[in-house]
C-alpha cells in the first residue's frame, strides 16, 4: 500500500544525485545558517514532491506549483508557515530561471490575519516547564523560546558557543531574520543550570528541525495543551517582560523585530495602566 503523501515522508526520502547537487548549489547562495537550513529542507520536500508527481525540474509548470501550495494547505500548516515555504520555492524558481532557463513563475502568498498574540496562562506554563514528561531536547527548545524569546528556527540553531554566562546572567547570541545578529537574555534563573547542563552535554545544540520538534510537541504536549504553538512561547516571553515594566524599545531589540510596530502589538495585551505608561514614555 502506498504511503500517504506528507511533509515528513517527503523530507525523509533521499534525493537523486542530480537533484542533491542542484539543491547544494541553490543553498550555497545564502549566508545565514537558519535560512540555508530552512530553504534546504523546504526545497528538498518540493523536489521529492515533483518526483512523486513524475515531473522533472525542467518541466515545472504553474499548475504543479499550485498543486504544491494545495498540498501545504492540506497539511494543516498555519498561513505563516505556508508563506515561508512559498518564499523558499519562489527563490528556488528564480535560481532555476537563471541557471537552467526554466520560466520564472511566482506563487502568491496566502493571506494572513493580524491576530493578537496568545500568551500561555500561568497554569499552562507550569504544565510545560515542570509537569509534562518530554525528551530533554524538546524541553530545552521550550525553555529557549519561553525564557529567551527565540523563534523556534533560532532555538534549533543555538550551540554551546552562543551561550555567554557571566555573574549569574545568561546571554544568548542569536542569528535571526535577515542575517541580523542580536543578544538576548535568559530570564528564568531557576532553569539556567538546566540550559547550561544541556549544552555542556550537547555542544552542537538541539539538532532537530522545527518540523521534528512540532512532531514531538504533538506527541507529548498536545494531549495536555490543545493547539500548542512554539511561537506562543515567544509571545509569553514578551508579555512577561512588558508586565515587569521593560520598555518597548528594549523588547524590540530582544525579539529582533526590525519594525517597532511589530512589537507594539503586545501592548494590547497589557493592563490599561501599563499600556498608558508605555505610550506616555515610549510610544
């Protein structure tokens, strides 16, 4: 019986040597390690999708691109994740156009709603950090997103060399979007030793893809917390800091937002008195 087409199945399937070479050449154009890793994973999935559909690289049509977009939607990915996939494929199509004279075709992004962030409640944080049994690498990813405000793609790229521990304070060097490097702070003193111990034993870090971490999160966390998303941990980090009086400009730096308008959305979650103070002093 033929396996159902899924992202995980396509990711695990090896590429032909010719497609592997093409993929290697494509990702060599990117400097940022997060971008390289994400685009390598996504384009590998796309190339294996073409194989399943019996379509060669030179014969890519707009119809097959739409098929791939429909496939992503059927996988129940959120719109932001779908758009990340489509951005990678659009970059790959431009690469093919320059290298092999394949006609350049661009897939339109899906529309995303501007929703308010949904931080986790105190009881959910307690479940995540002390009560739900899970693998150590998954726990570490959760702690990095929750207590250092990392994106999940950033958390998976952190190594021992990125940790700076001085005078009881843990700072983390992060390479984020657009090749930008920033320093963020780990804000939970109770679990600093756990983080240091993990990276001492695993100097290369978590060594799992975001998709793999979502797989394990679904297995271990979703029976206890429905609709779990790693990005909500980042929202929680931001909300904790704003509730403690950290100013919006500092928060922007810690989160790695290029535009402060992205950061100010968190003020809508604050008690009115804090929001007024922030607007008076910062916004």
